[in-house]
């Protein structure tokens, strides 16, 4: 009799354990949210990513958002210096969505097909990561952002570790960070040009499959083909919120302006009747490139932005150009010769794919060569006249 009771108790215990596991597998739903690009702020251009967890027992629906920061009195300075702390925040799903509803930005959702144990592992890590002592991190656009933080969660030892594998999402060819971000600036050409001046050669390395998932779109695609223990983990993406109509490509106004600058500069320096125009354009070009050179040095050495280091645009944006813009010191011919050599060196770095060069820079480089060539020629002519 005792054995029958014991067997019955064991069966019931197993039954209730199974029910408990089934219940655990149904009360949590984990999904990846991928938000489309916006056009209000520069950081909106690349979209956003979050993790949504619905708990049917606790009746909660929250998003773990790694793109949160505090807007304090020193926000601008901290952002410029690359020292701005971001954090993971837990916010109700309707509040998270409100921003995208108002901006008419697309939002997609991929439900993760995880069993109760794997779901608990993800939820436990997210809760731990959202604790005050764990939630902060120093933001870096290319190497540590809202997408890379989520990209790295499944491969952490306390979550799935080596059992997790992303599918390949790299487009054909050898893409660099610079190549891919320029594709997102197809409507804002001035920002694209400015960004390319300040970003250095570190972003010109060829990306790996993991690297490209610093962008939310590619992280979404990575999850779509990801596996745990060889099993696919993400359902097809569903559209939660449609995007407003895309206005498409816009006129490349910077290229037009740069070509006009080059035309006026070269015409002014080559035609005696336009000599005054040549002097004005030369001084303007030297002054602006000198200021840009100072800014490049600040972003390179005085900030923590990894993408701004090793910036060889300094070879043609020489800070000392500011001096030459207003007067011609002794040795101006030697300076002009060295400056021309450095411009050719920057072009060689582009040819050998050390640092990328956008097409808008070409007219400016031609203009600078013309300016320095004129300074070198005029200085030598003056020396010959003085010697005679």
C-alpha cells in the first residue's frame, strides 16, 4: 500500500512539475523591436532597437531600452567628448511606442521562439542588467550602442554562450563602416560630408558579420536567421507601425557647392582679371580648412570617440592654413610644397583603402592644390625678382 501511495505521489509531482514548466513557458514572451529611421536628429537616421517582454501572469508589457541617457546641464559637452553615459531603462511598451507613433517611424517585432528555460535566462539577464549598479555604459556609436548591447546578450556565458549563432547578414563585397553609414545619409548630404570629415581611418576596416549588426536593420536580419542548439529562434518579423512615405534621394547640394568653390578658385587664380576673386577664394579656403583641421585634432585627441581617431583628413585640413589665410610668412614656398605633397599622400591613402574619401572632397583637394601651387610659384618668382 505504501509503495502505491509513493508511486502515486511521484507521478503527481511529475505532473505538477510539467504543468509548472508549461505555465512558465507561456507567461513570458520575449521579442526584438526594430525601429525605422527618423529625420529629426542625426542619431535617428540609423534606427533603434529594444527588447520587449510581456508577462501574462504579472500583466506587464515592458521594453528594455539601451538607448536612454540623462539630459543634464553638461549634456552637450559630455556628448562631444564621447563621455556620455547611456543606460538600459525599463519602460512600458505604450510609452516606448509613443515616440514612434508621433514621428510616423516604422516599428517591427520578432517574437523569439524560446522554451521556458531559455526565456527565463534572457529575462533574468535583462533584469540584472537593468539594476542601478549594472545599467550604465559609455556609449560609442560604432562599437558600443543600443544594437551591439542587444547583439551581445545571447552569446554571453550566462545566457546561451557558444550554443547561439547568428546567420550571415553581410552584403556581397567588402563593406566598411564608412560605406554602410553613408548609405543611410542618402537624404542629408551636408551631414554625410561633415561626418566623413571628422571620422578617421578606424571606420574604414572591412566589417565582420558581427560588426555590421551595430545597425538595427542588420541586427534584425541576424536574429531572423539565428539559432540556439541548431534551432531557429525568431519568428518572421511583423509590422507594428508603418512608416511615413519615403521622400527618396535628394539633390547633392554639397557637391554642387564644392564644384562652384573649385570653379571660382581656379578661375580666380588663373585669370589676371579675376585676381581679387582668386585672393578671396584662396583665403576663404585656407581659413575654412584650417578651422576643420583644428576640429579634427580636438575630436581625435580630446575626446573618447573611437571613430574619430587616426583621421588622415588632417593631411589636407592643415590647422596652420589659418595663418596662411591672412599673410604669407617667410618659407611660404616650402610650406606650399609640403602641403601639396601631403594632399597627394591623402589621395594615396584613399587609393590603398587606408581611409575613405567622399566625392565632395575631390573639388576641394583640386582647389587646394591650385592655391598652394600658386603660392609656391609666386613666392619663387618674388625671390628671383629680389635676387635680380
